[in-house]
């Protein structure tokens, strides 16, 4: 099979690898589409994660079962998606529905601890695999993982009907968070600096207010929307100014959730005492949330497919270089693995 591997920081090479085999409760998936994640760029491509070891990255993918091994739950040809969180299912976190913070979550997940979605086949433990409903396309199915990341943040922010929520950053994670919050009946405000993404958020149908993050009147505009502050702020930009703006517009007793990795937010903890703010980090998602996202996609309630650009395996290197230069600015890049 063909696979992309890092040979040095910022340098992918196409290699030939053996197709993995189905053993140890694993099934083999022939991959159809793989999403490029922000962390693939900043934490993996740029740093050369696993460089020189023929390791294959990629944790957002879908495909069909090509070898079910011993599994009785899957058969050849089943359309599936897999989660990358390798929870042990046998610790206090796993037993209480917090398997996203299990000590073993990073051990063997595809694209993290074992070969992942930038190759044409992947082997995944069958309990990490879920069926894709017929009505969900491959392109959308490749986005189940980032959407689950967003839903987890929205749940931690305790977003429900009529919650006034402010989301900073309108990339894939911010827009999926907006879509999930909208489904729950929240009033959704989003800020973004990139003009193309501002336009996409405006036309998305699930954002009530779109603000330009670079507008010097942004704080006044936020005050007009939520005079006493927002019930919840979800940081999805990785930008220090955005997190500061978010925090300055949180209401007393409100919930601030950090999803994005990026610049260190400038946070004064005593502000949290004085205003009884709640701050929560958001890591991965629970299995329930992964399944909830698949259901929401099946029902047509969350869909970023119109904002995805499909590229070939050969174009990944160039695309990441262009993304770094700021030349490319689509919401999501999906690799067609069928060559
Ligand atoms: Zn990701
Ligand atoms: Zn565990």
C-alpha cells in the first residue's frame, strides 16, 4: 500500500508499506478519505513526529472493512469510521464515562501510537470502530473525529437551549462547535480574523452573529449582543487575543472552555475567584459523543462538507506548505486515499 511518512520536519515522503493484518481484536480498514487536522500540521508535520521510522500519521479517517479478522460485529465492505482514543476501558475514568482522559488514551490509537490514516490501510481495535450510516458521505464521515472534539467542548461549556455562547475561531473545530451549539438551541456568536472564514460562518446557517476578530470595536459589539457577558465561551482559535477577548466577555459564573492548542492564554486566576468563572480544558471526546456526532450527521443536523476541499495524497506536502504560508485557507482538507 501507499503511505505518507515524515522523513524530517516538514517533509513527507510517499513510501510502500505492507498492508496491516487483522489480529489482537483488530480489524483492517481500507481507507477512503482522511482529514488533515490542525495538530497534524503544528504538532506533527512541523516537528517531524516519528520522522525516519516509517511511522504513518492521520487520526481522522473513514473507509471500508477489508479484513474483519475474528470480529463478529463487522464484515467485509462495511463502511466505518474509527476513533483514535485508545482507552483501556478498565480504569476509574473509563468506568465513569471519561475515557477521553484515561491514562492510556494515547497508547495505541491510529495516527498516534500506531500507523494511521495517511496510509491506504489501517488496523484498529474493533471496539474503536463504528458503522457509517448510508446517508453520511465519506467526506463528512472523515470529519466525525473533529466534530466529536467540538461536541465535547460544547458539552463541557454546558450549552443548552437559549445559552448565549461565544466561540472564538471559525475553523473546522469552531464551526462544528457552532453547529452543535445551534442544534442545542443556543444563541451562537463567533469571531474570526480570516475574511474567507468570516464569509463561510455568515452563510453557514448555524451562527447568529459573526464578528471580525480584528475589528477594534469587537468588545463593544460583543457587549451589544450580551450586555452582562456570555454564558459560555469556547476557545477554538489558539490565539491569545481571542482568549482574552473571550474571557473579558464571560458573565459571572459563566463557563470558559479551551479546546485549541496554540498561544498560551493570558489568564489571571484571581479573575476566576472574583467572578466565579468556571474554566475547563477540553481533551478529545467520549465514546458517547463520537456516536452522538454520527447520529447528528445522519439526521443532517451538522454538515461541513460544503467547506471541505478534497486533495490527492501527492498534494499533501504542497498543501501543508501553502497552509503554513497562508496561501490556502479552506476550512478542511480531506485526502482522497483511493489514488
Ligand atoms: Zn484531529
Ligand atoms: Zn482507562
